[in-house]
């Protein structure tokens, strides 16, 4: 039973944490490894053979998501935005996209569900074993079944979709499927929900996205630089007298001079890093880090932000930070 259609739920959850470093836009459009979280999900869906995707979004966010994915040609996929209520679960998503599903098998996934392994093997196993429903439960290593593991996605047959749509609110849809005699399988898969929790979830997603990248520095002039491990540098970036230790990604038009970029760091587009050390961090587009004076780690630097050490007198620490921001000196 091949799956060519997917529902991606991109609505906010009821207990969603605010991320002070990224502004008020939709969290699935926040970048990890220099591209939006949602794009990683769409990459995985296309790799699994999905040809049509319905993106379930709140009305207030429809324009932002539609502008981001455009016509879906980036993934050679048809993408449709469908309005859905905040906090929608798998049953609400199926109800909102009933016409899109149209009696076909479907994959339902949260927009921020990032699996360590690809989806393709699960789609193939779903078809091979002829199950009605396959639930992918996200767990984090090293514990195989930690408390609080959460569903990252469901692969559903047409019959399973019909049963789930009749499930009363608040009831376990998998229990209802089993009660109807459906063949249900639950798999623990390594992964994370990038938007679930505090900004530490964003850093975890960044680590996840960077794991397994392959070095690509073709066309980059690396003057006096040293590259260690897996590193991707856009050809338009400028890198001089800098040590980059991967996994790390350096975005387009960025400038790294006399600096150190350590493992699990993503540098966005148009960023300037000079005389600074940073690792295990996300630096978003057009930010600048200049002569900071101490190594930055486990940090999220928002779009257009500046962290600058000045040498004029009198010396002082000057800050302009938003609500909920964290500063550790």
C-alpha cells in the first residue's frame, strides 16, 4: 500500500513555549542547519515518495507558510495549505483535510517531527506488512523507551482513516483502531520534535539536522583556514584565518574572519563573525559577532542581532534584549 499523500500539521500546540530569540513568526519556519524546520520535514517526505502534501495551518499563518513553500516545485511536490484550528491532533487534521485524503492511504506528521532515519523504510514496511496503521513514536537516545515519548507520525490505510474520524474527542485513536480489529503497529524511532519545548529543543533539532552531513566546501576560498570533520560552506561565503570544526554549516554571503566555529553550529546567510569563538549554537541571518572576548556556546543569536565587543572608553556591557531573553556572562 504505497503512500503518495501526506498531511503535515503546522499548528501551534496548546502549551507552546515562546521563543524570545526568534520573534513571533511560526516556529516551523525557524531555521536549523540554515533552512526552516519545515523544509527538513518536506525533504524527508519527498525522499519517502510523497507527491502531494497538505499543510495544515492556522489562518493567521497561512500567508507565511504559503510564501515559504511557494508551489512546492523545490521538492517536485504539490503542496496545498488548508486552514486548521490551533492545537489540532491527528483526528482534527484528518477531518480538516478529508477531501484532500479522498479515500487514499496517507501519512500524517507534525511539521517539526525530525526522524534520525529516513521515512522511506517505514513507508515500505507499511506497504509490505499490510498493516492498517503504523505509529512512529519519537524517542531520544540512549534510553529505548523514555517516559513522554510522542507520536512523530502515522501511516494510515483508508479504513483506519475512517475509524479515526469517528473517534470521540479525548479518546486514544490507536485504542479505537484496535477495538475495531485493525492491525496496528507502534514503532519507537529516534528523533525529536523541534518546536516542542523551550529553545533547547531548537538546539537539539539543529544537532539532529547536522548529524550525517557530508563535507562540501567546493568553490570556497579558504585562506589560512583549517576544516575538521563534516562542514558545508556556501560558495559565496568568505572564510579567512578560521578553524571550522564540524558538523557545521556556513550559509551564503557570510564572513568568518579570525574565528573558531565549533561542532553543531549553524551560521545563517549574511552573518559576520570576526575575532570570535562559537560552538553548539545557531546564528540566524544577518547577525554579527565581533570580538566577543569569550567563547559562545549553546546559544541562539536571532536575525539581525549584534554581539559586539567595543574598545572605546569607558568600558561597559551594553544590552538591548527582548522579553524572556537569557544572558549568561
